[in-house]
């Protein structure tokens, strides 16, 4: 980890620490020697909130992906900042009820932490769902990109100018085809993949017969795929 990245984490973590130090100084001066159980109860949970908020960047940020990871986890950190501020307020309320009933103070803290836990769990679940969808999206567009790349490589190996232009035409059709795949397209996509592989092998082996028919079949299947894609929208 670079020194700069480490410093960025330290700076983010220092914010709640500095706020808590100021908070502690002010409350200690206000209550002086009159610190009873309510005061220490509120101060302790404020300390816990500070530790959680200060330590969160180290849990959220992945090695080598600092900015991206922090932005992706923004909702989690934002919720934690709200929790941190809310805890300072609740902690101050506990201090006000310095000698008050502990049961009421416990209920306040339980409610706050339960709400925080609920929103964190919901946020993490949402983040994971988005990540799964992004991964699924990448997998669904891979087919068209892969086929277009393969056809481009094949075209570069063909000496016959007419056949080369024909393959390049099909490559363009593939490149501008609907990138999204679907389970109903599995059959036609399997045929396209088989024919592209057949074309690659034939060109690599120096065969010339039947190449036009293979390319025509690939184009035909892409036309069929494009028509089916329109029906899916």
C-alpha cells in the first residue's frame, strides 16, 4: 500500500476521532466532577461509535482500489456517519440524565443500534445485489464481444480479399448486434460459436473450400439472433 493511500485512509479516520476528542473535552468540562453512571454510559457508547466510524474505511477500502471501493461503499459509510452523529446526540442525552433511570438509557441505545444495524444490513445487501447484477451483465455481453474479436482475428489471417471483406462485414454485424444475451438465444448463439470456431480452424489449417458457406451461415444466424433480440424487448 502506498504512503499516499495510507494517508488518505488516516485522514478519513481522523475526522470522527477529532470530533470525539472535542466532544469529550466539552462534556468533561460541563459535568466536571459530577459524572455518574448516565454520563459514563453515554460517553462509552460514543467512544464505540467513534471506533466503528474511524475503522470503517479500513474495512471498506480494498487494497489497490481505494477510491473505487470507498465510492462503492458510500452508502455504508454515509449511514455510519449518521449513526456517529446520532450516537453523540444520544450520548449527550444520557449525560443529561446523569442520575436518571438506566433502563430508559439502555432502551435509547438499543433502538439506535438496532436501527443502525438494520440500515447497514440493507445497504450491504443492496450493494451485493448490484455487484451480482453487474457481474451478470458482463457475462451477458461477453458473447457478442468475443465473437466480434474472433472474427477480427480471422479476417486478419485471410489472404483472399473478397472473403476477407465478407468476414469483416459479419464482424461489423456482430459488433453492432444487441450485446445483451438471453437464455432463449442459447441455441442460435451455440451455433454461431460452433461456426466461428469451425472458421478459425479452417483458416488456421489453410483450407479454402467451404469458407464462404461458413461465413454465410454465421451471418444468417446473427440475423436470426438480432430478430429474436427485437422480440425480447
